[in-house]
C-alpha cells in the first residue's frame, strides 16, 4: 500500500480532509500535518468522535489516521525560528513542528512516503485589496501559501519513494480577478502555479517524483468562511 502525508488538515470541512478520505478509500495509509494552533481542538474533536460521521469510507469502515504531526509550514528548522514563536504558549506545548523536523519524525516513524499533499494557505491580510496590502502581509501570504510547498518538497522528497507524487491546491484568482481574495493571496497562488512547473521539472529529473497542483472550485471550508466566501 501507499503511504500519504497530508499537510493542512485541522477539521473535516476542508480539501485536506476530503483528499485524505479519498486516499484512505483507495487503500493508502494516512498521516497528517496539523497547524500547531489548531492541533488541540483537532485531536480532541477526533478523540471525542466529532468526526466519526465524516470518517465513514465507501466500504463502511472509518478512516484511520496513523499519526498526526504538529506542523507550522512557515518555519523550516529550529535555527531559523524566532524565539518569541518558540516560547509562545500555543507552540511551547508541542515540539518538532518545523518542516525539517516533521520530515525527520516521519522518516523515523515510517521510513518513507509515496504521496505528499499540500493543502494549506494563509494570508493575514486576505480581506484587504491588493492595493492596500502591507509588505508584511504580502510576504506572509507567500511564505505560508507558496514557499511552504517548496519547503515541504525540499524536506520530504528525500524520504519519498521513486515514482511518488506531490500535489498542492491552487485557486483561479491567480489569473482572474476575484474581489475579496486579497492580501497577496492571488499573487501567492500565481507563484504556487509557476513554481509547480519548475519544481516538476527539477523533482522529476532528480528524484522521479511528480509535482502537480489542482485549481479547486469554491468550497466553504474554514479558510473560505473566514474571508466571507
Ligand atoms: P482549510 O481551512 O480546511 O485548510 C487550510 C489549512 O491550512 C488549515 O487546516 C490551517 O490550519 C492550515 N494552515 C494555515 N497556516 C498554516 C501553517 N503555517 N502551517 C501549517 N498549516 C497551516 O481550507 P481549504 O479551503 O480546504 O484550504 C486548503 C487548500 O485549498 C488551500 O491551499 C486553499 O488555498 C485551497 N483552495 C481552497 C478553495 C476553497 O474554496 N476553499 C478553492 C481553491 C483552493
């Protein structure tokens, strides 16, 4: 069977959860990476059975998640993580949540993976038009939504089996005007799409790993509700 790591699952409403279910239904073992500030609620809800209905697979069994890893895809390794983040009480309760450490932990726990899914994005100023977006807001959107994919590939490709596949989720606002999708999120998706071409070339040649992105339709996930979509 294949083993999949899905980054960006924190409830049962988003694309990450749905993709995890499809992969589980197809027989894959499921590992997920959950944003540190959302980890406690997700684990508690899962434990209390809040997601049991949406865990049901086509054959009637419940999707099992072999392991949930705390993850913040904005940080690559402990050395580059600011002290105030490390000591923040939402983060201090978890450990090894930088991209590099999560990849190391997955390697230690499972050895290798076959599928990597990037289903995460964040834009602190998403509700501001691009014209009113600050430099910090813009860079934060690209850091969380675009570079995070590069960082995940960089650290996970070494533990991916040849012939493995990686995928991210993009949005049409990269090429058409979608008012409300601001804060540099449209730019972040354009970067993600362009990077997908380059990364596919590089990862394909060097490691026999595929890189793709899917331009998804609108879904009322937590992230989409937060911006009034
Ligand atoms: P979602 O809220 O279910 O997923 C986004 C996840 O990203 C959340 O679980 C959040 O905790 C996580 N996250 C945010 N910052 C993070 C960080 N720094 N490190 C790790 N995790 C972090 O919402 P979704 O809409 O399913 O989003 C999944 C992907 O689908 C995103 O890339 C989004 O842009 C894309 N997408 C969504 C839509 C839509 O209409 N919902 C349309 C097209 C593309």
